[in-house]
């Protein structure tokens, strides 16, 4: 033991002083240096020396891992407001987006205010608590136009029903003519009578097809008049009625708010501006309705005059048995025939 302690003391003498070890720069991981220091400390725990040799041992310096300088990975730069891949490409783009959003909000606000005022005006008119602008002459013409459309639609419905029933009659006459022709071939003793009835039914079928062409032409023309021409004018009338409600709503709003806005000049000017705008729109649509109704009335008279003459002549010629007059009527109105001057063959011929 004495020799071992002596050798240890000799080793301690060979080690550099603490001042020299503190001035040296050591590299290595913190864990490795600490581990080597602990190991060396444990190796000399049996001695009476109180010096720490963990940092000054050459073995610890040689076995420790060199510490690498790991720099942090470079992060990509965040897109600036001037990038082209983002939503905003410049300050102008940001301002334009803000202006667009603001305009949408203003439009929604104006629509909500106008809807509220118009709804309130309608309710007050129904309750008799508000006065409405009345154009007696124009409103009488509008009501007459709507009544005319209802009556024309009734004529159209009845004519379609008549055409459908008559088409079944023509089909029955065609089937009857085929049956007579077939029996004429199988009954020689009654061949003459069967052939006579078959020819009669064929002639009725041919004239019936001509009348069906006239009916279809009448139906098509009246349908166009009712569901397109008159509807176009009624659409303008509905716009006019909406403009009238808006005009009355803003008029009443201006009249009711004048005593309260004596101190707020800007609010009063805004109310007057809105009233003037809706007044101009109302007067413009009223003029459009008057012009359209005038042209519609002229067109309606012209179309119905032609169609009523066609219907009368065609039906009179058919039921009087005047086939020549029926054909001339269709030619007069330039109606294309599906099978003019031809007899539909039997199912055997087809």
C-alpha cells in the first residue's frame, strides 16, 4: 500500500498545475468530459488528496469527442407582400382587395335598407296607413292587359283540347277506312259498298289532317302571343311596380324625417338624393311601360285578326265539305302541310 500511495503521489507531481490547466482550452462534449472526470475521480478516491483531476488529465483530453459546430438550418424566408405567389403582390393589391370588400359590404347594406323600406311600405299600404302613387289611366290599361292574357290563355287551352280530340277522330277515321278496304277484298258480294265507305273515310281523313294543320298553326301563334310577347310586357310592368313601391318608400321616408334632420344637413341631402334617384327610375319605367303596351296592343290586334280569320275559314270549309276552300285557306296563310293532297296508306301498304 505504501508503494502504491507513493506511485500515485509521483503521478500527481508529473501533472500540470491547476493554473496551467485552467488557462488551456479543451474541446469535447460535456458528457464525455464529465464522465472522464468522474472516472478519474473514482480512481483516486482511496487517496487523501483533495485535488480534482478530471479536467487536467491528458487521457480525458485524448478520449473526448470533438465538439462540432452545428449551425441551425436556414429557414426559408417568409413571402413578403410583394411576392407573386401569394395573394398580395403589392400594396396596390392589398388596397384593391380592401376596396372590393368594402364595396360588397356597402352593396349588401344598401340592399338591406331598401328591402326593409319597401317591405314596410307594402305593409303600411295594406293597413291603409300610407298613401301610394296612383296613375289611374296606366293602371287600368295594365289590369285590362292581364285580363286579356287570362282570356287568351283560356282560348288556348280549349283549342288544344279540341285539337287533341279531333286528332283522335282523324285517327279513328283512318282506321275505319283501312277496315272497310280490308273487308272489300274479303267480301266480293259487298265490295262496292265497302270501297265507297272506305273512300269516304279517306277523304274525311285527308281533310281532317288539313284542319289539324290549321289548328296547330293557330295554337302556335296564340301561344307565342300569350307566353312570350305579353309576358315580356308584363315583366316590364312588374319592374315598374317595384320602382313605384321604392319611390313611395323613399318619399315617405323623406317626408317623415324632415323635421328630425334640421340639424343634420348631410343626412338630409342623402335622403333627397335617394328620393330623386328613385323618382327618376320610376318615371323612366312608367314611360317604358306606356310605350310597350302601345306596341303590344297594335301587334296583338294584327296577330289575332289573322288567326281568327284562319280558324273561321278552316273550320267552315271542313264542316261544309269544301275541300278546295280548305286547301286554299291553308295556302293563303302559308301553312306547310304534312301530307297535302295525299292519302295515308293502310298498315299493309306501310
